[in-house]
């Protein structure tokens, strides 16, 4: 089985942000944009400004 990786488009990143602000869960967002929940989770962590490694 071959896994094809694809970067999120700018529009998808904006859509993730808007959907999260409207109260959608990560799973709902993933289904809407056609990406995995893990991808959505990483994108939100990357762009929220919150550090995943505090005190560093």
C-alpha cells in the first residue's frame, strides 16, 4: 500500500481556522476538508501560537 502525502492548501488552512473558531471538533473538520484528524491536529497546534513545550 502506497501512502500519498499532500500539503494543505492555503484555503484549507483558512478553513480549518474558521471551522475551529465556529466550534467544530477536529474530527468534523477533518471530514469536511478531506484530511486526517492527525493533520488537523498538527495544523491547529502549529498555528495557535501555543507552545507544545512550555518553559523552553
